C-alpha cells in the first residue's frame, strides 16, 4: 500500500506542477495579451492545482508515515503548497492582488520541479524529529517563506516599474499599494522567521540539550533575520520605498533561500543529517 | 541612544558580527575548518586569532554589542508602549490639524462607518471619536516587547547554564553528590551535582531497515538500592529530576571488557567503547596501543546476513605491527589468540551518552514568541484607523480620517466614506 501511494504521489505531484504552470501561463498571457478570459481561467485552475497538490502531499504523508518535512523534495513541496494556499486566500479577499501570481505561481511550480530533481525517495525519520516544538518550528518557517515569496512578488513587480503597471496592473493595483504589500509581507516574514528561530531553539533544547549552538544553519538564519530587521527599519526610519526598498527586500529573500536550502548541506552543520 | 542612526548601526553591527561568525571558521563550532585554514594560510589564522575572529560570539566586544542592542531595544519598547497607551487611552484633539472633510449627512456617515466596523469610542473635547482595529495600534510595542523578553531570557540562560556530558555503561552508576564536571559553564552558574545515585539499567535502540537509528531508549534507576525510582529517557524525550534535566544523546554503542595476556605473563585490562555501527557498510573502530609496540585494532561491524540491526554486531580484532597485519580473528568464543597474544572477552554491555543540564523553564521564551506573533499580526495584518467628527459654531459637521500606517492600502475605504477629493479643510 505504501509503495503504491508513493508511486502515485510522484505522478500526482507532476500533475500539480503542470496545473500551476498552466495557471502562471494563463495569468501572464492574459495580462500581456489583454485577454481577461485567460486571467479568469487562471483563477479557476489554481484551486484545482491546490487540490491536486494537497492530494499528493496527503499520499506522501500516508505512504512515508511522516509529515513532509524530512527530505528536500518534501520540504520544497510543503513550502510551495503553503505559499500557494496563502496566496489563494489573499486573492480570495482582495482579487486586485491576483497580479502577484505572475511571480508566485512560477516560484511555486519551479520549487516543485526542483524537488523532483533532488529526488523523491523517502527517508526515514531521524529520532530527533518529534514533538510539538518541531511542528511549530517547521510551520513558522513555512509561513515565513510563504510571506517572503509574496513580498518578493510585489518587489519584483515594483522593479519592473510603470510599464508593467500600465500594461497589466494599472486597472488592478497601483505601484504604491504594491509597495505597502511588500512592506507588510516583509514584516510578517521577519516576525514568522523570528518565531521559527525561537521555537527551533526550544526544539534544540529538548533534542540536543542546548538552545543555541552557532551551527551554520542557526547562524545564517540569524543573519537573515537581522537583514529583514534592517529592511524594516530603513523603511520605517528613512521612508525607503519603491525600487530601493524592493532591491533590499530581494537581498533579504535571497538570504532566506540560502538559509533554508543552502546551509543545511554544509558538512559541518548539525542539521546536515536532515534535508538530504 | 535611540537615534535612528544608532539603532541601524547596532542592528548592522550585530549582523556583521554574526556574518563573520558564519564565514570565518570558529574555534568551537568548526575546529576542523580552522585547522584546515591554518595549514593553508597560517598568517591569516594568526591575524584572525589576534582580532578574536576565530571566536566572534564569545568575545567581550560581541557581548558589549548585544548589551547595547538590548538596552536600545528596551528603551525603544518603553517609548512605544507610552506612545501606544497615549494614542489609545489619552488621545489629543485634532482641531489644529488639516485634512477635515465637510459632512453633509452625519447620520448617513455614522451608518456607513458602523457598516465598515468603526465603533464609537467617546469624545475628546468637542470631537466624537470612531475607531477601527484600535488594538492593532499596539503591534510595534508588543513585537518589540516579545523580542526584549526573548533576548533577556537568552542572556540569562547563557549566564546561568551548567551543562555536561556523561557516558555510562549498563550497570554503571554515578554516586550521589557527584559533582559533574560541566563543559558549558555560565558566569553565574553554580556547580551541577546529583542529589542521589544514578544508575544506567538498560540501553534499547530501535533501527530502521537501512540501519539508521529510529529511537534510543534507556532506563535509569535513581536513588539507592533500597528505594529506586525507574526513569525512561529517550531521544527528544528528556526527563527532569530535581532541577536537572537528563537528555538522551544520540551516541551509543558497545563496551567490550577485555583482558590482553602477553607471552611474559603480564596482563592488560581494557574497556573499549565502540560506537554502534549504523548499517552493514558502516563499521566502527578503536585502536589500543600495546606494550610491545603493536596495535590492537578493534572493529564492530554488522554482519551482511544480519536480519535485524538489534542483533549483536560482530567484534573483530586485528593486531598490527608497523602497519603490517600480524593476526586477525573474529570473537566468536570468549578467547582468541592473535599470534603470541591472547585476548579474553570478560563482558560486553551497551553504553550510552547523556547530557545533564540545569533545568530552565521555557515559559519566558514561549511568552516572548507569543508576544512577537501577536505584535506582528497586529502590526502588519490589520490597519488601525480613526475618524473624528465635530460640529462647528455654524452647525456644520466636519470629519477627519486617519490611518496610523499603511494608509495607501486602505485609501479606498477613506474614498468610500468621504469621496476621493478633499472637500475642504478647517
């Protein structure tokens, strides 16, 4: 049964990738070709993609016997899923923000495709992977990533400037309010990232007997958090906005990506045993 | 202390210090990396050591920077709390400010505001006050207060931590009042000692099919033999005994109690602690130098035919002299001969490693991140806004709308209430 579920999961995962890619193409094509019908269809495809993706994650969970937080494949899929769901909820409340999907959906399907490239094999759960603090720690990092991607999407559109606004977003969203979205989601990413670190330190305390050990993963995580802190303070204190703030946010998100997916492969990290 | 430049300089300074700790191999976390760099560029390592960059986070400079950050954070939090209290409970009138709109239909406006979930919050002078999401005003204060508490707790933990690692073999015990030599010792930490004897009764590992550890459970007996309390500890399943938390470390294996008999009649008694081989292709080794100049090399290996990792692994002994193998044998009986040396196995038991640490409540840390969460949600999710209404001496009603932050995100609401253009100001 497990083997069947895992085999089916990989196929369903690919279907979800295709659906997200289709939604991204419809959205981008609809905006630039001025075909509102395509944009509407993109909005219909996304819930289907999320449903299929949820099915894949459920099959993976049932087949492997543990949540999607052990291998890179599972992590990338879980991060992509939460990003897609969070964005769908935001668009449901404020459909003017659908324009951000031009960045969010490609990020989502590229992450899932990258997951396939890293290998879909199931790894056994290390003995330290248990407890409520691990769940909270993982959840907050996933939330931090999802909010950072949405902030990044706004920043990327701000960098494209007025042309894009006129062609594609003018009717839906002004650059000024995109700037606010980028600021607010950057702030949420900062807070969720900080909570992820704090809960991670409690998990480390119960697993390894210490809160903080200056492991490369922990150190880069702190660097990322401080970078987000600098971003928020220059916005608040010096009223940075527009392209300048967007560029700084992109640097912060790049650091976040490195902290999440780059540092865990460093051989001298205590975390190297995970995310294989 | 609280100038914008100071705050940014302190955060940046902290960021640069942590970045240096991430990029330069550190003495404690990456000794191999530092050794490798020493071999390649000894002058560079000397310079790094002279500047304290091989142990950035344990330098006095870093501690000073952290203290300054905490102080600044504390002062900023205090200022924000006072500001938010004043805004919420002791607001000033807005009469002198610009941006007032003429209101034609006051009952209609109040109805629209009620529909948009503005609620009447009393009067200040001659102004009626209407609020939406007022508690979101406290977002920045709560966020900073949470960070302040978490950082204070972190520093307190570092200063008072006493933590040690202990290796025990099944049947071995630590006596009461044993003062465990602490490896990590905070400046304000008191000695870590046991109040009653602690004996390791059993070590039970469980494995996955690929040989990796699934769980490791140990049974510990506390107290003297007349009245012993049994305690089960596992990885990620620590237990607290009178203020000392006992953690199950992931390292464990077999202790072999050996007696090596030499041709001249002398004997060497040796306990060899070998780590558990994790899978068939991952043997573990230990070398014992012998008095005749040869080396007794011990190997603990899982037999390829092993059905279960819980089976006892093979114990292989090899005697080497000047790098040449003199003799080799697998210990299948109590005694084996390695050329003119005889090795007797007196016993075999499992060993396990524990971390003992003084227990600290995680409640302050939990409270810290709960406040960070509440604060961030209040700060970045909801936009607090306020409307004031006042009637002038001619009977004309005026209204002024204010969003305390992210006004551009909610300007459509202002436009819905008052129209996109200001109709006038007083």
